[in-house]
C-alpha cells in the first residue's frame, strides 16, 4: 500500500508566500489598489476604445477620447453633487446638534413605550451624531486625495489600453504550448465576466440613483438628488452600502424636519428600494456574472477591508470572481472553485461523477 507523506517544505513555501503576499499588498496599497481599479475599468472601457478607434483610425486619439468620455461622466456627477454639497457643508454644525436632539427624542419615545435602559444609550447619542457627520466630513476632506487617485488611475488606464496586447501576449507566453488555449480561455472569461459585472453594477447604480432621488423628492427631503446619488454609489459596498445610504438621509431628515412622518417615510422608502434592488434589479441586471456564494463574499469583504480599507471592500467581489475563474480552469483547484460557487450541489446530482477523480484532489 502506498504511504502518503506530508511535505512540510511545500507547506512552509505556501505559508511564506501567503505572508509575503499580505505584506506586499498591505504596504503597497496606494499602488496596487489604483492599479486594480484601473485594470477593471480598462476591461470595461475596451469596447468604447474599440468604437473610437474604428471612428478615428488611430489608437492614441481613440484612447484619449475614451478617457475624455470618462472625465465628462465624472464631471457631470461632481457638478450635480457640488451645488448641494456646498450648502450641506455650511450647515454641518447646526445639523449635528439637530441630529442629537432628534435621536434623544427617539430614545425618549422608545423608553416610554418599551421601558429601555437609557443611560448608556443617551451618553452615546452625541457620539453617534458626531460620527455620522464626521463620516461626511472625512469624505469631503479627502477630495484632494480622490482627485490625485483619479488622475493616477486615468494615467494607468491610458497605458493599460495602450499596452493591452503586450500584457495579453506576456500572459500567453507564460503558459506551455499545450496550455496556451486554456490560458487564452481564462483571459477571455475574465474579461467577459468582469465586463458583464461592471456594466451591470453601473446600471444598478443608475436605477438606484433615480429611484432614491425621486422617492426623496416625493417625501420632501432637501437636497434629494445629492442623497439619492450618494446612496446609489454607496451600494457599491456590498451588504452595508445600501443600509448606510439610507441612514445618512434619515439622520438628515431628523435634523431638518419638524415632524416624524418624513424620517419614517425615508426609512420605509429605503427598505422597499433595498428589497426591490436585492430581489429584482440586481439579479436581473447583474445576474450570476460572478457567482460567488455569500459566505465567500463576506469573508473576502472582511479580508479586503482589512488590507485595503474601503478600496478593498469595493474590489473584494470582482477580485474573488477573477480568482474563482482561475481556480476553475485548473484540475487540482477545481473543487475550490466549486466551494466558491453559489450553486447548491445535492447528493443526487452529477457532482460526484464529475468531480470525484484523482486529478481534482488537492493533495
């Protein structure tokens, strides 16, 4: 009988690679995060660049027109934000005090109706209001960093679009002759999957921006377009983004209205929109392009946030989607790709017949 032994040298190599990879990614955050964003945006912009290249017959003008389209799109969004954002900044101190008063009234109502222990909660109300406003202030104060990162990302996109064929050929050259078709298939699958995911996500953001803004306008909340678009973009952050996007206008409604029905209507509106988005819009528009199960998605978000902060949280799902595609094209790691998948495999399906083979075992 063949005796199987554990290769501690191989195990040490894997652990050292993981630790070094973590250190490099953590310390190189300000380079790798924009590069990851630029790579995803390059994949998304390739069809637009091809369109302009067919139009002007030259690559450099086509790339510049593509980047100009991105800058115009971002400029329109920033313009919509800037007018309303200025008024909100001027009233931040007043808003903070009103939020504290509103939260104290909520606490009094909850204590009278549910007999809650209010001492600890009441002490934390100013902190809650202050932290909520600080979140907005930090976002505003980081405009300079955002502009620099945006410029750096656009520069990376230019060179990635310019040298895209070189990168593709480099990847193909790394594969032996017998695996070149497999490598080409991996590259094609990554591009198709990421493009579908990003287009779908952009469409979802647009739909949510319209729904949020119209809903807040009907309720009568000031700066409805600002809060609606902000909440739509926060939906990029998986799981917590939509909730955060609804919390900010709720607190603003408490601070700026003299009645209770408007803040309550804001909560009800976001609950309805969140359910519509989660059950109808995202499944129909984005579909199963990435096909990551919620457990892996949650773990990846936590790890991504720990390593790269907000950038890691936003990039977690697409990057894990890329890893899953790579794992799925290797016989040894194919079971891991199945572990990442959101499909539920039952005992009576063809899972065992397909996967219960020596080439699919990790050892």
